[in-house]
C-alpha cells in the first residue's frame, strides 16, 4: 500500500498547481545541494514532492516547503533485486502522484526514476553530478550502468552535466543525444551564506599551516593520497596540520573503514573533525582546502571553499579543474599521486602570505562569476516552466 509520510508542514495547494517530483539518494543531499531550488519552486507555486531514503534530515527537508515521501534505496551496491524494487517504488509513486515532471539527481534516481518515467510518460530532467564508482572503476559494471543510462535517458527532456568532460563521455558512448544536454556550474553556491574570511598562515604565533579536506570518506575521493601526502609534509614541516571533515561509515563499496581513520588519528598524521551541518567555521580556520579526488561532477566542497575565499589544491581531473585555475587560485596535482600532492602543498606553504590571500581572493571571484546558485536556479525554472507548460506553478 502506498503511503505518504506525515509532515509538520501544512500544505494547501489548488488542483491547478503543477506538481514536481524531486529525488536524490539521501535527504541530506536534497537539503544541502537542492534546498535553494526547492524553496524557489515552492515560492513560484509548484507543489514539490521529495523522494529519498529516510534519515535525520527529513524535518529540515519538509521545512523547505515540500512534501516528503520516503523511498527505500540501496546506495551501497548494485543488487538486481533491490534495484528492481527501487524502480517499482518509483512507479508506485508516479502512478499515485501523477507529477508533471521529475527532477532526478545522483546515479540511482537518474537511472531508475527515468526507467519508471518511460512507463508513465512523465517528463524527466536529469542532473549527472558525477559518474559514480562504477564508471570510475570500469569493467562489466560500467558497461551495465552505461546500458541502463542509455535506456533511461532516451526520453529525458533535459540532461544536465556539471562539466564538459562528463558530457563528452556520455555523447561518445551514445548514452544521450547532444540536443538534450546542457551544462550547469555544479549545484551552485549561495554566495551570501558562504562569505569570504581572510585567514593566512601565521595569524596566530606558533601555529602551523592548516590544510582541510572536506568529503565523504571514500577512497575515490583521494583520502589515501591526502593522508600519505600529510605524512610526507609533516616529516619536513611537523607543525603543519591536516584536518579531515566528512561522513564516516558511508554506504558505498569504496568507503574508508572507521578503523583506518582512527589509526591515522592515533598516528598523529591527521585530525578527524567528524561531520557538521555547517562547514563554514572549519573552512574559516583553514589556510588551504584540498581535494585529491579521482573524478567529480563539480565538487561542492571546492565551491564552498572558493566562496569563502580559500586557496585550493585539487587533482587535475574533470570537475576539479573547473574550480581550480592552476597558479591563480591554487594548484592542480596529478590524480592518485601522493608525492605530487605533497609537492603542491610544499609550494603553497612557501608562498608569501600576501600571495596566499590573493589566491583566496581569486577563488571568491571565480565563485561569484561562474558558480552563483542563482544561475542554476534560473536554468531549472526555465526548463521546468517549458516542460510543464506553465509560467510559475499555477496553471492557466
């Protein structure tokens, strides 16, 4: 039996209002990355229904003005039975709610919501925010995921990509038609929420430089390379501090075990900061933000750091190179190479403080000119209006 979770948010919507279904792999994702869009859709008169597995961010999600429907989703693996059940779950919601359009984010909603929408004829707007572990690692799993994408995206109204490399890859593999694609500057960043803070090395006597990595603790994010580089740097500059902020025990086959993190802390190579709903104090306390990821869509952690006016060091891979301009607001290093990452950290430490701050100013300028959240919201509102045949959510 289909049920809709209760909510403290009281909804009073006319029958003429257009209904938008939005789905991602966690409610945390919807709150942190799509909150501005959800709020704007609701303000424009759309009824927004959010689908994601239930977690502690449920109340914050409904506080945005949307209605929440819990949906079980196995984010850890690719079990065929559970994935088929996920598609059936999407179908059940689509038949019951009859939305005017679907906004799909993250791998499984992009695939299985799109497959379900082919049955009901519901228009889908996809957002490929990264290729996921299967694409990065290749093999038979990448071939299977490619087939699912090709089938699911065949009737999508619009497929957004967050960097040109990912779009080119999908086009070369024949997974989507170019006419349906467009580029977005990631999820965008709220420039008012993330304000720049001037904080250079040596502000506090006796303190060493502080480097910070913000990410889900997955091997594919470059956690191992960050830790190995920290060991190398601390041998020459023992006063240097390396902070690590992000989710442990992530439901993903490439998750870093908790025991490894505890061992690194015990060794003294990193300081694990846990998780936080507000990363700004941690960004403010850092001299430079590091992300040695193997591949990204457009990494939110780098956007947040750039908006806060922080110098950046990241790998020269799709997604990261969109935010980091080598020698302008930071440095690009080789992927999967701890020694090269360490060399870039040494180079940054050797910079005069004035130049470090200049790197940070350039980061803020890049965030303002290329990654403003309002750019993303305007594009979505336009395509949603076009797909639903309305100007704002209220039918005419």
